[in-house]
C-alpha cells in the first residue's frame, strides 16, 4: 500500500473511522474523473487531458478503499492498471466486439441469459463500484446507471419458473451487491420459491474492491436463502488484504463457499510467479482458485489481452509445482455464444489402444498402459520402463544432496 497515495486520499476525503467502515460512504465517494484522480495519484496535465478524453466513451469509477491499495510511484501498479483509463482503450476501440459472447441472442427476456441447459444468468444492474478496464460488459457503460425494474425481474423469474431444466441461477451485473440488502432478499426469495432452483450464485467483485459491503445483514440473508455460492474476482495478490480476508471469513461462516474467477491480464498477472502467489494467497484465506479466464474480445480491452499460449504456459508452470487445489481451470469464452472451453497444456505425447505416452510436469515421459482387451488374461507384472529412468536418477541425486540429519 502506498503511504503517500493513502495520505492524499484521506486528506482529500477526510473520512472518519465510521465512514471508512461504511461501504455506502465509499460508494458515494468513488473517484470518477481523471482530474479528481490527479489530486491523489500524481499525473502530468497532458496525461490528465488524454485520460479525460477516454472517459467520454469509457467512464471510470474507483472506490477510495481500492485506490488506497495503489503503491506509490509505480506506474505499472496492478491496482492502478485495472482501474484507470488508458489511451489505448480509445485507440484500439475498433478491435473486438461490444457483445463478443453474444449474450443478447441467448436472452429470452431482458436481463436473463439462458445459454447452458441447467443454468441461467440474471443481470440485475449495470452499476459497479469499480469499472474494471477489462470488463466483458463494457458496452453497458455508455447506457448510464440502471437497475432492473421489478417488472423485469418478475418476467425473468417467471421464465425460470416455467423452465424446469434450470437448477442453477447466477445473479450478476454490473455488480448485484450494489443493490441494498432488502432488494437482494426480495430477489432471492422469489428464486428460492422455485422448487427446481437448487443453487443460487452471486457474481461480485465487492470482496475485492469494497469488502466493507459484506456486512452482517447480507450474510444473514445468504444463510436464510441458501445454498448460496459466491464467485468473486481477485486478479493479483496485492488485492488480498485483511479487510478482504474478513469479508471472506464472514461469508464462509454464513455457509457461503467462495470461488475466484481471475482474468489473465497483460502486465498485471500474466506470469507464473504472480499467478502462483495469487493462488497461494487465495488458499490461505480459504478461497478456491476456480477459473483463470482468457480476457474476452471486448472493444477497448485489446491492450490488456495476452496470447492464449501465455495462459497455457502459466498452467504448465503451476501444475506439479503447487497443490492441485491452487491450479485453476484455464478457459476461453468463445465468441458467438459457444460458451466456456477449458484448455490444458498437452501432456499426451502419443496414444494407441494399448498405452499412452505422457509427459509430466518435469518434462519426463512415461508409458501408461490401458487395460488389456482380454479381461481373462493375467496382467503383466509391473516393470520399471526405460522412460522412467531419468526420474529415478533425479530422485537419487536429490537424496544424495539432502543434508545429513544431526
């Protein structure tokens, strides 16, 4: 955390301790212009002018809490790069699509996306505490701030009620937790009254960018209408703070499992080291690293996208080098509504009816026998195969190099 930036932030806003603990205070005091940001984060006047021009098309919004995590004097700070406009958003605005996942085509009623047979996505608002520069629904930013009308929520609930295949509903946005607890309880109550809806999930970044929002009342509501799951969006280990850990702990105590859906972002978290530190930090606060998304083909985000190979390299660098609990599933969400496709490094060298030749995390190859076609035939005695000799030699070398106990 940058002490100078935090000091400027506090001098400008002058919050009391009660203010700082109040998520609504942070929400009201979001930084929404480059000129306001420049009073906290030092920027040249010409940079401010360029960023103000970008915000005409792609607005900005940063909570005081999240801005307070920025490191002093680091233009490549991962918090800053996710939060502030970049001139490349406008320069590359013709690259990509407004709705690359074609959500509109899978929306039987406004605000409801029904793509997978047993799941539906309920978009209740376009308002967020932080406007992430890589947002997949960046198209909504130009529409102003809106919340679904009760009649629209009712129409979505009616569709879900009339579609018995739907057993899992994800409440998303924008960020659904910008709605007050009473409104959320009302939506949850309507969904929970549908017999075939087994699971309800929230997709929210509040535990990351404004953890004060996870209050006792919200946790009680989740407990009342459970099972509720919550998917959040930590992208960098710097985001995992004592406040975020407290929010997660309260959710877990209310019976709400928390999963993480990170997005792979150029210059922010596109290294094995950062992803490993992120996974370890998540596991320490009992959040499961669930997905690592390749960034979608959204207009105004091209500068943050990496080659797909980078995600595969990161997975290869995690697998075997940390606990399997810490290895997320790497997915691409294909354009045109094709849905999520998981990708893995290729560990299979060759494959036939009798056996597979596979490569492990160290690059060593092994033969793995398929079951014999004749079940009555006695299985061959296991043998050390020649392709395992390198591994055995490596183990011997490690043993020889180990210090002798006193």
